[in-house]
């Protein structure tokens, strides 16, 4: 499924969703899960666009991804990278 998702990720949502619906051998539950994974992959790609100011948050598909644009932007800041490099033992009593 991951390979198939990567192949259809660059297409319009309708094309990708239709391709998932047409996979033989998938139950309705499988199709639903695959479509959700497809939307997650599309959102990951969208959130990555923050690197070059190409993110259109209105195009994010999942409710979780819609909460992440500011976090995605902060991950590019030196301050966040410095925090990630901190030694946790400095803050634990």
C-alpha cells in the first residue's frame, strides 16, 4: 500500500481516491483506511511546503494536520532546533 500511495500522491485527490476505491481485494474497511493514509501522506507533503512558503493550510485534509502549520514553521527556526538539542537531564530533578 505504501508504494501505491507514493505513486498516486502526486495526483489530484479525486484521482488518488478513485485509484484506492478500485483496488481489488480491499474490503470497505481497507479502502477507508487506505484513503485516510492517502490524506495523511498528502498532508505531510503539504506541511513540508512551509520550507519554501508554499503551504496553503486550507488544502490540508485531516483535522490533525490543520493544527500543525505553526509547528511546521517553528521547526525551521533555530530556537526550536536548539531546544531539541538540549540534554533532558538539565531539566529533571
